[in-house]
C-alpha cells in the first residue's frame, strides 16, 4: 500500500511540475491564441475518451480493474493539479512580464472549473449516495470515457466559435 501511495505522490508532483512548465512555456509565446489551445485540449480529451472506451474490450481481466483505478485517479488529479501548477507558475513568473501569462492562467482556471470540478462532484456524489450502478468498474469506465469524449467535443466547438469571433 505504501508503494502505491508513493506512486500517486510522485505522479501528482510530476503533474504539478508539468503545470509549472506549461505556465512558462505558454506564457512566453508572443502571439498566444486561446482558441488554438482550446482546440488542442479538446483533441486530447477526445483521444483520452476513445482510448478509455476502447479498453472496455479488455475488461474481463483483473489487470483492467487495477489499470482503471490508477487511470481514473491519475486523470482526476491531472485535471486539477496541472491547472494548479499553471496558477503557481503564473505567480512565479509574474515578475518576468511574460506576454501571454494572463491568457494561460485564465485557460487553466477554465479547465479546472468546467471539467475538473464537475468530474470531482459527480464522483463524490456517486460515492456519497452509495449508488449501486456507480460501484461497478464498467459503469465508471463508460462514464469517464464519455465524459472526456463529450468534454472534448464541447472544447472543440467552443474553440471554433472563439476562432470565428476573432
């Protein structure tokens, strides 16, 4: 059990450092277009959702159960920790006057608010109410896959609208 906790702590720290790196990288771009980042994020969510839904084929093995538990925890923490790392990265590079740091931070907050928080709320509500259908790994896998797929489509749709307006 201690080994698993160490893995979770290391991956969370890695996600946070990745968020710090993204804050500096995206903040230093001179012509940063938020619509392009929204589109790329939507594509990543779509790919993640398709991979999760396609892995339902392998659900009969015990490895799938363990893999999904870690994947679910990793994706939920990534949706919160990476944007949090971007926020802290924005605070650290505040004095360097990077040209696009405000847009990067706004985007990170939006991902946390519109994607991360509803996923946490739904998961917590399903656990708190002890819903029978939510206890099964198969249902949680389908839910997470469809959640990422629909979120990706929404992100791409919003990116298209933002690109049309600008």
